[in-house]
């Protein structure tokens, strides 16, 4: 499961306002390719259409790996959320993930996702689950410092001496890190800088004893050219159908800029000079399709933002916002939540405390309503877990006796087993008590 949305962004460099796509829920079981993109910092990055400046987008994110039973939530500190707001966001993301999973995959670990406030701490936990130890991370840090030392060396003779002195350290991991840096720069900053770093990588590889062998292996494994405009053009030409074509345009949207079309136009001009009319017409048709697809994707983003803005206006003007919320439950997506958060931040910055408070109260009302829409058995279990005593559990079960079916008992057994396997003895014991009382009532 991958949830995509569009959020409003203010460029930190030129203050231009624009909309940028984000991913708020990653299920690596469904889309494992997103894992490497996330760890490399290539996910949720915005590029200003005015000045070209790229920056990470500060937005909550739920990372889920069902095979490893990982449910991790990133709530960036730069959002300056209160503890209550953090918990509501975490609850919303968890509920949306839970609702998207089949019943047999709704396990206990999803009830209490681990929270992180920085990308670094979240990434370390994900890597640790893959067996990447702190020692390995320290080794990577050492290699990063060595790369920086190489980059600071401007004299060719000095670079040769440095390579010779550290030849044993220039292993596969060294060139893998250097390659990842270049790929990330090409994706997030600019092609020229990334290509220059790849050229530098090639120089170091040539000077070292095994560098060229490592570089060839890395390029083959990573498909390095997949991030280049040239490779994107090639993939678009080979797209099997319209859906694949649209997906490629969406995935490479940041690469489709003036330089991209300049390259394509150059190919058209070359074909015309060579009197290759068929190729020229094919490339012109491709250019039109790319322009059309890009326009459709951008229009969809604008439409999503306009729709969210209209709904927010409707809520603010409504005498009974609760009714509007209930009538539009499926409309409160990441785009709407991001827009509402941006409006709260803007009102606060402008000193409009009354408006900020009203928007915040509206946000709380929406989050509360969404939480109430979670599956009935999960809602009841959460209520029971928060009850605090056997007497309170009994009262709640009595009030919800119609829900005490064999399916609910089986659900409790599954949750208890999951908690016991995770070593959460106290919580498993509480679920056991709930199940005991429920079975007695049944």
C-alpha cells in the first residue's frame, strides 16, 4: 500500500508557493522498491518551479514492513506539533493502514507503532532490522569522511598519493556509497553536479587496484542510468501501453524540465537534418504525449488541491461542521490534512490567533471523527485496553454484548498470541483477561 497526495509547499529559498506530491504510507510488502528510495532520501523531496531549489518535505510518514512486523511513524520535529496532535496523526495513519489490510494481517504490533522524530533515527531502525549494525554504520561514516577527503583534493598528484595510501579501503562499499551520493544529487539537485561526481568516481576507480571492477558491478546492479533524462526518454519510447507511459511520466516528473525537452528537440532536429522523416515524426508525437501526460498529472494535483480548499471553505462556513465531515469522510486525505496544517501555520505566523485556534479545533474534530470510523472490533479493543481494571472491562463488554461473537473471540486470541510472541507480557495478559470475560459472557 502506498498512499500518495499533494501538499502545499513554500520554497525556503525564494518563498514561492507550489504544490508537491508526497507519500504518507509505505507498505514495503506491496512496493519494496520504495524502501531504497526512502533510505536514500529520494522520497518526499520538493523542487521549486521558480528557482529549482530542492528540499525535503516535512510530512508525517508511516513505514510498514509486514514480514518483519515493523510499524514505524515519522513525525518531523519541524512540524512543531503538540503531543495530542502527534497522537491523532499517528492514529489516523495507523487506522488507514489497518483498514487497507486484510483481517488476517491486522496484528497487534500495528496498534502501537514506534514513533520517530528524525529521518536519521527512523532509517537506523529500518537498517537495524535488516541486520545493519552500529559498527556497519560507523564504517559507512568512515568511508564518507574518506570520500570528503578525496573531494577536497584538487591536485592530481596528491590524489594519486591519497588513492595509493588508502587503496585497501577503496572496496565495493566505498564505491557504492560514492555512487549513491551521485545518484541522489542528480535526483535532488542537478544533473551536472551529479555527473561530475560520477566522473570523479571513475577517476578514483582508475587509479585504484580494483575500483573499475567494483564500479562496473555497481552500475549493472543499480541500473545507474535509470535516473537520467536519456534513460527516461528511452523507457517512454518503449512503454507498452498508456498506463505504463503515464506511470513513467509521473515517476520521472522532476526530470521532465526545460533541459529534458531541449534534449528531445535536439534529437528531432538531428533526425530532420538527416532527412529521417519517420524518426522525426515519431519523436514529435512522443513530445506531444509527454507534454499532454505532464499537463494531466499537474492538473490532477491542482484539482486535488482545489477540491481540498473548497471543502475547507465549506467546513469553515458550515453551521454544523460535524455533518459536513460525516458526509465527506473519504475526502479527508493527505492533501486536505496538509492544506489545513499549512493554513494553521500561516495564521499563527500572521498573528491571527483566533483563526489559528478555529482551524486547530476543526482539525481535532476531523481526526476524532476519522478515528471513530476504524473497524468496530479495533475500536472496542482500544476502548477495553484503556479501561484500566477488570470491573471497567466487564462494564464495557456488557455495553457491547452484541459484538461478542466467535469472530471477535478469535480476533482477541490472535492479538494475544502476537503480543506474547513480541514479549509484551503485560499487554498480552490484559488481552487474555478481556478474552476470558468475553468468553464467559458469550
